[in-house]
C-alpha cells in the first residue's frame, strides 16, 4: 500500500529522529510534499525535568526554521498553555488544527496552520499523522526523560557517558581540570537546632548559590557530599588559565549570592550561613567505581584529596576561599600568600594563597 509521504516517514524513519525540532521540521516538509498548504506547525510535549514542565517546538514554512519555547515547572503557567495556538494564529490564515497524539499521560499535541483553510482530505491526513506519530513521539519522550533523569542525578558529563553505554566497572579516564570544593560551615549545629524542613531549605539555598555559580561559568558539579560540593572546570576546549579564571568567577558569584541570601535570612531572624571554598588544579581519575551491579560515576585521585583537605584550612586561617600554589600559578589575579601548610594525608606541604 502506498502511504502519503508524511505517514511513510512516521512508519519507517521517525524512530531514529534525535529531537523534537528535527521531528517537527521533517514531518512538516513531508506534509507539504503531500500537498498540505502549511504555513506553520507546533509540537508540544511534557518534559519530566526538575525545572522544565513542557517543551514546545514552533516551525515556520517561510524560513524552515524551528524555535523552542519552554514552560517552567510551576503551578500555573497559563501563558505557555496557549503559546503554540497563539503563535500559529499569528502566521497563518487563522485556521488551526490541533490533534492529540498518544496516551493521556505521555501524549503530545501537534498543531498546524495553513496558507488557506484545510480541505476535508487534508484535515483527515493531519489527524492520521497524529495517530501515526504516537509511537515515535513516545520514544522521543522516553529518551528525553532518561537524559533528564541521568543529567539531574549524575551531572551533564557523567550522564553523557552512561547514555553512551558505559555501564560496567572500568579503569576510567584521566581528566585535567580546575577543581572547586566548597563546604557549608556549622551544618551539624544547624541540623541539631533547626527543624528538618528549615535545614533542607537552607541546604537547597546554599546549593543554588554555589552550584548555580559553577554552572553559570561553564563548570560541572560532580558530587554533592553532605553539605559539600565537588565541581570541576575541565581543561580541553579552554586552557588551564581560562579554566582557573572561570572557577574564580564562580567563587565570586557564589560569595555575592550568599551575601544576598544572608541579608534575607537576617531580615527573617535566621542566622547567616558561612562557607569555605578551595581551588586546585590537577588531574583526577573519573569513571565507574563500585560493585558489579551498583556503580557510581565518581572522581578520585591526589588532586581530589588535596582540594578537600585545603578547604579544611579555611576556618583555622579565617578565610572563605583558599587556592593551592598550582592553581595560583595559572592566574594573574592579586593574591595573598599564606605560606606552606601540611594537609592531612598529603605528603608534600602545599603552598596556600587567599583572595584579596
């Protein structure tokens, strides 16, 4: 049986499409080849994600381009609820056809507008397209969900490795990076004297500031360790000096964010949150470690040990940020030398610097 071009694509090739933008653009071109006079199209899917609730892709026939609109995960995003329909209304004749594709929990909405009203046969084809699209769109949603879950719990770099099939214990790979280790001060006392809900809120606020700053300057959080954070700024596309500069900028942003948070906490009669941060430059071994059937993507090595031990000097030295001599050698920022210090479990003394 000879199928229309759009339905043939959905049956034979759509399962291999990597993302919603390619899916929508390819499907629209096939529909035009079938004689449907499209001006624009839209695809909306739920997005299981801690920040994003829905993704909507919008395609224009005159440019062939696809843009994306995101709905943030909040109780009532009424503006985004009609973004596809409102956008389609602005580029066509005002005739819009929307069809639901898939089940009630994981379905999507396909919307179209034309350069003229759709005929009955064209409208029926669009309806059939939505039916045939259910399976490939469900697979697309499943892939997106898996990627979002892995990125949320493992981080972007580790998630990419797991998605690529690294599911067994292995020697790992060596990464050279600027390392950042940050730790919240007085957390034990806070947890013993504060209601659990307030403790969680304080932790979330702290992680928002430090991890948000890391991500803003191109770094990646590898681990949340209790109330601590281990992050890296990999060296590769940028050199060591650029990676160290990015890490310093992240520290400055985190300090500014914590200052703002503490002012808000003071206004509510809550104690301030203090923290320490250490920066180091070195190599670490990164990969799957654990039992045969329970693995963790983690980083180990002397550089990881040193940066965590260095952070422990922040309190006795009365500093919120300390840098190793190796890190300091890669930056032109003015620093305060604090001499050499022995770090627990580290054989050689470490030259230590503080920010001005």
